[in-house]
C-alpha cells in the first residue's frame, strides 16, 4: 500500500514549456486535491476532484488544468509555465471531504 | 474568503517545556484539522475535530475546537525534539479547504 505517490519529484522547466504532474493513490479515495506551497503563503488549493470524471477550481486555478479520468489518478497540467509557478506542489486524497492524505511533493522550478 | 490565522508564526523552546499554538478565524468551520509537516515531506494528518468544544488527545498532544467552531488550539506537554516541524491547521466547509500559514516549532535538546 503505497498511499499517495507523485511523479516527478523534481523538475526544472523553461518559461513557456508545458508539463504534467501525476498523482496516484491506491486507497480507493473519492476526493483528490492539488495544492501549491510557497514561503509565506502557506498551502493553497489549485483544483480538486470529488470523484472520477469530475474537477473543480480551488483558490488559485489560473494557469493550471486538471483531469481525473481514472479514480486513482489526478493529473495537473501546466500549459505554458511561468516563473510565478515555481513552487512545491502537493497532491492529497481522502475518503471523505476534509480528510486528506498528502503525497511527498514535487519541487518545480521555472526559469 | 475564509482566513485562518495561526500564532505564533515561529516558536523555539527547550526539550521538556510545554507549549500552545493557536488557529483563529472569523468564519465558522464544519470541521478543523491539524497537520504536522517535516522538511521535504508532505503534511501528515494529526487530528480532525468536528464538534464545538471538542477536545482530543494524542499522546502528549491535546487539541481543542472552540465552542463557536471558529478557533482551535494545540497544546504539547513536555515537548521532545521529535516534535519539531511545521504545524498547520486546516478549516473546512463543504468542499472548501483553507490552510493557515503554520507555526514553525523548533524543540532544542
């Protein structure tokens, strides 16, 4: 039982490049979330999903897209990366709303 | 916009001391959670409180949810170096989740 895993762990992009972050959970959780964590800003919710095939915007959704085609996976896409998107990204999942188990994070740098 | 204010922002104490950190809001939450995050890792859920006035204990950690469900506190008795980390509170209503910025606790040997 691996819990919540995130791929990749580290990534460096140039401005304008695109990439997809993958989150996978093996706990059969309905709810999945994407956060970014920045110094002095805390954790901020980007997008979330309440079940397979559903997505919704969180607090800071601009510049990101998500997809939940399979229950166990939640993908976060950056279509055209900007330096302001340099951050640590965390995925979380939960069996019910408001209960979250976090992955280890992806450290993204945009030059 | 729901905001959660955590205090203090930083706390440095000696092993064996007691401490309390706070999480306050002007909004009512249906539940509130506390997490601990260590450097380079994701937050780990410590407790969820859902009832106003609720008190939960986890070994040396005591969590309390305010009667009006707007605030919470975390008390640690006889702190140990292993308690060092970033303590985050998170309030929820429906699907909206709001994190405080955290209290960075350092317990010195």
